[in-house]
């Protein structure tokens, strides 16, 4: 864990202190060139640290962690500084986390030689009272005739590592399929298998996968697909068929410089749930010997990881607990909290082998508690990034020990009914003091 932690936090620190990195991610050439209370590095760290309470209190806590004699800026200074920061900084930092995790072999837990990804989306409640946010993102009108500003988000998620590979945040009217086009276009390749829920059975998503020689498994809404309904009625467990793309779609991809066949083979697979409900999956994994049909039920169940990832973002990271009233601040908060979540997920990954070794003779299997990882990391994050190598090593050792002690039992097959709607994060004047 120490070697990975050192590489990860060194990578983040080096980027935040790199002049070229700063130049790429500031809104104007004159920003962040003077010595101020909130230079580029500290501003980014504050946002990754995850501001949750009243802004002035969280700023004081952050600067107390840096040192007792450090002067704390006021909220107005924070707002002026963040106006000069591009959200793209956090996107590049997130790419670095994914790269470091790959270099240390954390992404090598494969399924039949393929890396498992999943994509899914959700909506986000945005701050009320900002005309700029309402105009840019749009929203919906409630049954009480009240306008609610909202955005739509999607994740490309690695289900066996809990890492968010990429994300999209757009106006509310954009659909999740359009997000998927962007997410898979530059991130999914021949060694990847992407799992999709209903609603993603879209010819363009299938065409992108074929163009990039990647693999997919999509749950089909049987009532909306005549071919899938015929397959269900046939009683067969699996069947191959010819999938035909429209000429216009083939020509569109040729315009991108990508040649794809008009016709290719796909495969329907029947999944029968414990409740007796029948699900139909469509995939381009047509090799029945290498990919037997009886493996697909467990495989598709792994897609649930992206649902848990979105729940972690909303309920544990509190991604809707916004810290500003501008479009730029929403995008910054969104990207910074993805970095926060991925740092916690990567630290949990490195702590898992030691936990597995310690619980070898236990009756149950155990896993790292993600909520605990987020909380412990937030307590020590500033010292980890800005401290000495000796301090980092000691902090990582303490973190690993605490994560091991707070591990969760894995209970396969356990399920619960859906809970009541989650708590909505408070508006700015009503944020808690802790």
C-alpha cells in the first residue's frame, strides 16, 4: 500500500505544482501567478478534500490542517479564486489516478481476459436561485408547479475496482445514450467488456463497439424489441442472429474515418431470475465455448457495481452538496468529487489484499468499507499530499490498519427492499457546521 500511495500522492502533488498544468487549467494567463492565500495547488486540494459544511468553517478546518500559523482566506476570496480555475484540471487528475492504478496492477482483475466496465446515469439536483444554472442545465417542473434545476450525469465505471474511468455532466434534456456515445468513444477498446442496462439497446452504441472492436452485454427491454420477444417465446436458452445496421449509420461512421460492416452476428441469451422473471441479454460475445451462456447471469449481476458507485457519489460523497451558484462551480464540484471518490476507491483496493490475508481462516469473506475509506481519507488527505515522505508512510500505515479493523462481511444473495427517498442536501444558508 505504501508504494502505491506514495506514487499516487506524488503524482497529484507534482501536477498541482507544475507550471504547465496550471497554465492548461486556468481561465486567463494572469491567474495564479502571484503569491496569495489561495494558490492553484491549495484551491484544487480544498475542492478534492470535499467541502460539505458551511464554507467559512470548512475553509478554517482545511487551513488548520495545513498548519496552525496558516492564514485562512474568507469565502469571497475562495469564490474569486475558483472563478479562474477550469474543471478540466480535475479531469486530468482523475486520468492520472487511473494510470497509476493500472501501473500497480490494480486493474488486472479480469473476466475471461476482459476488463469489466459498466455505464449508467442519473439526475442531479442543482442549487436553486441561480438564473445562470437554470438557463444552462434546465430542469423540470414539479407537481406543485415549482421549477427544479437539474442536470444529467453518467459514469463509465470499472466494476471490479470501483474506479470511475470517465463521466459526463450535461443539461437535463440530454439522454443517457448520448452520454454513452461520448464515454465509450475514447475509453473502450478491444480488451474491454461493457455492461449496459435497459435503455442502452441502441444501434449507435452497438456500432461504436463494433468500430472499436470492443465487447458489450446489453439487457434488452423485451416488450420494445420484437426479435427479443420472439426469442423468449421460442423457449431457447440462446440463439445467434444477424444484426443489420442502417445505411445512414454506416455512412456516418465512415465520415469519422471508421469502417464498420453493415451486417454482423450477435447473440441473445436468456437469464431466468430467482423470481421466475426472464431477462434477455444481447452480446457480441458469440464464441459459445469461450463464453458459455451459464456464465452470463453472474456476469450481468456485476453491472450492479455502477449503481453502487452512483449511490456512493450521491449519499457518501454528497455530490449534490454544491459549493457555488455558477455553472463553472457545479462542473468543478462534480469533477473534484469524482477525484475524491477515486482516491478512496484506489486506497481501498490496495488495502484489500492485506485484509484477505488476515481473514483467510474466517468463516466469511470481508471487504473494505468504502464509506469508512472516504471518511478516513478526508481526515488525512491534506497531510498525505503536503506532508513529508515519512509522514505519508506513517499515515498510510495507520489508514491501512483502521480500514482492516472496520471491514464489512460479504453476504452473497442478501437483498433489501428499496428505502424511502434519500435526504436532500441542505441549501447554502442551512448547511451543518460539521
